C-alpha cells in the first residue's frame, strides 16, 4: 500500500482556517470521485497543525489520484486558498507492507471481488449437508470462522450464503463458512418445526427445542472436521460464531469440542429464553464446559438480553476468557434488534475484530 501524508503548518493564529480549508479539499475530492481521506489535528507540541492522509493500493492508483487533483479547477482553488494561511507544506509518501498476524489475519482489499461462495458438501451423521465457503483473495492459508445461521434459513429459501458478514471477515483475511444444518436451506432432514411440534411456551415445546438444537450442534462440529482437512485453511485457527439459533449452536458446539479456537455468540435463544427453562439449563451447562475464549453479544432492544447477561455472569470467577457486550438499540423494534449480527456489522465489527485478533 502507498500512503500519502500531507502536513500543513499554519501561520500564527490561522490553524482554524487551515483545518476548514483542508476539510473543503476533502469535500472536493469526493465531488470529483476520489476518496476523502482522513484529517488529523495537532493536539499539542511541535509538528504540523493539520495533517491529511490517504492510502492507495498501488503506485498507479496514487498517480491517477494526483492527476485528478491537478485537473480539477475546484481543487486548484482550494490549494490557492490554503497557501494564504500556511507557512509550510510537506508531502510524504511511504510504502506499508502489512504482515499477517500469527493466526493469518491481515487487512485485505475486497473491493470489486465476486462475493460468491463455493458450495461444499459434508457428512454429519446420516445426512449429507451443504455449506457455503467464502475465501479471501490470495493463496492462503486462511484462518476461518464457521458462521451459524438462525431459524430463518428455511428449506427452499433464497437466503443461502450470507455474503455481508462473509465480506467483513474476508476483509480481515478470514475465510467464512456457513453450514446449512440438517433441515435448513439446501440441506436434507426434518425441519426444526417438524420436531418441535408443541405450542410455544409449554414445557413440551421447551424440551423438544432443547433436544433439537443439541442435535443440530453436532452438524457444526462435523463442519469443523471437514474444514480442518481443506488445504486452503489453517486447521488450528478455526472459530465459530452465529446468531439466534445459530448463537445457541455456537455455544453448544464450542462446549462439545475444544477444537474451536474461540466463539462469538450473538443473541442465542433471545426469542425463547424467558419461557424455556430446559433450554436455559442446557445453555448454562454448556457455558460451564466451554474452554475457549467466548464473546456474548446482543442489542439492547432484542427480545431478551437475559441470555448475554446471565451466561456471562455464570462464568464470573471461573478464570475463563469471557467478554460480553450489550450494544444500544439497533433499529426501531425487537426484530431489527435481534438481527444485529446480520445487519449491524458497522456496530460490532471493531470489537469482534479485536477479539479475533487475539483469540482466533
């Protein structure tokens, strides 16, 4: 990557004008189809009063950017105005060669890539299941996150590969695999509602649901075993994440197998927690068995935030690596709040990246 950094040293008393003009320059850049870049202001001490910085993937891209600025009358006018308020201007170019972390994570440019997953089949018990693998650009070897769907991926759905979260993971240099558990999406087997037939809120419903989700988590472990044999992936750096039923499956699978490097659990059982004591007990027992680092996440306006609060609290004092976060309301109702994982990457992305950098 090529990074251009320009430093502006203001005349005495002109720092505010320099900042305002630099911001105008960013607006002009956007107007002529260039990236705005980032503006920094000196807090104290020596150095430039205002600094602008922008990164470019290649030298050619940077040269095209320079040419576009030179061809713009509006940008030239901004430059002329800036000269009236500064005593000195510096431009520095540097090349940044980013090395991957020990787990293989690395900033990856996913601009313009085809976010089309590869369909992969794998065995789990008596079923041959399907899943969808997104690989970052490049040769690998890549760390990988198994991303578990909720109940919304019903058989025959159009919602197949969930590319939004996959793209975020790929931009961090992480592969993403979405397994369709048995009875969902493009995988055979009985749908969950054919096995959970009792009325919601009854003890029978609770018992049936806990048993069904426990069986589903075996599919997640089967997905791990398949991924660990893939030549593009790092078998010792595979984690697991998911939301809603997928969050529950994330927790249950992690509790059954220490092979998962870490787990990120979004809103597991949030729609059921308050009225399913058997499922609560199953998940609390699973949390006690988890050996790898785990991060519990929800939005404040989800159906119930008790899962995140109570599961994290159940691990207080155990010495295990446990993080939890309740984000502010996401959307205008509890359904949107419940979809924080699939729709709110801008909200949780930085925290999850930090967690994965350390623990994946």
